[in-house]
C-alpha cells in the first residue's frame, strides 16, 4: 500500500515510504520503457521480412497479416516505451504495455504448448532469446507494467505527468 496525498496529510502510514514507492516506480518505468524501446528499435532497423517470418512462425494469424504487423508493431512498442520511460500519460501507457506483454506471453505460450519449434521469439529482432527465456522475461515485464499502472494512480514523481501538472 502506498501513501496517497490524503493519507500523508492525515498522518496515516503505508507499508512503503513515499520515497521508496517513487524509486520503485521509477525503476519499473525504466525497465519496462527501456525494454520496449530497445525491442521496437531493433525490429524497426532490421529487415521487416525477418520479423514478418518470425510472426508467421507462430501460426496464429493468416500469413497476409504478418507483413503489416511487422511494419507497425515496432513503432507501437517504441512509442509505448517512450511514454512509460518518460512518464507521459504514465498510467495509460503502463496499461497498454501490460496489454502488449500479456499478448506476447499468451502468443508465445500458445506456440510452446502447440509444440511449434521457434528458433527465436523475434522479440529483439533476428537471433534473439529462446522462447522459454522470453516467457520468463515477458512475465516479469508484465508484472512490472502492472506495478507501474498501480503505483501511478497519482501523478508519479520524476515524470512528465508531474512536470506538466
């Protein structure tokens, strides 16, 4: 439980001090935003055909959707990562990041459970992590995104949201 402004004014104490909660929120934002920015950038600068092939390997979408998704998803990841990292519309960006990681987790788990042999998850472009390692990473990032969402109920310190208030 984090101290809200009303709790702080009334002298109520939570489990975490406000400074510790702010530092945890900043660390979560840096990790989530940094990973999304890096992953999106690595896919955006690489050949889109490689990423489209990685998407098609999951055998979830019709092959005609792989190309357009390979072109758009990296930029969606970069924008989301930038918003989370800078704390601009923090709560909404964290929710969207959690949705992305949840979707990635479900897609990857589906491929693993269906026995599809993926050479690479395609997360960071060509030659990225194994699917099983990526399941752990996506789970961690989903948890951090949800933590960021929860802790940013009030304007987070060290963010554009707070600076623009």
